[in-house]
């Protein structure tokens, strides 16, 4: 599996792994029931601690993207369309929040931001 770790990033390594695996699930690169590399294999490939990979897999399991079967490994979960839709909505919300912050930092008022939003929606 192709995971790229950016050692100069401020984002923890386990979060980078989580984000990249989630992206692969969301874009259809990783399908349901696909086996993830074992913790040791992934750690060896990325040259990082197995504990870091375990933390990433645990986070993915908590979010419903991965199911771990003791003694068998970790697999992409049967993610319902609701989970995928919710992830996409979170991305849109974050982008809108960033745009609003940017507009306000330039001195735009709420009314101006709403008007701009309406104009963009109409296109």
C-alpha cells in the first residue's frame, strides 16, 4: 500500500496514515473487505514504530473505516453510504469555515459573505 509520510509535517505520523487510508476508502481505491498490511509490515515499509501504525489502525477502527479480526488482521469495513457522506460533509464544512475566516480577515462583513455565497450558488 502506498502511504507517504511527511516527516517535516506538523501533523503526527499516525494521523497522516489515518488520513491517507480514509482518502483511499472514500475515493474507492480501497474497497470493503480489503486486507490492510499487518502492523509489522506497514511499520517496516514506512520505517516507523509498530506502535504508531497500531495507533493509526485503532483510530480507523474507532471511526468505522476498519475492522480488526484478532489473529487475522485488519480489513476495510463495510462502510455504509452514511459514513462516507458524513466524511464528505465534514470536508465541505471545513472548507466553508476556512473561506469565511479568510473573508473576515480581509474585512468582509457577514452580509458581503452571504451575498458572495449566493452568487456562487447561482452559477
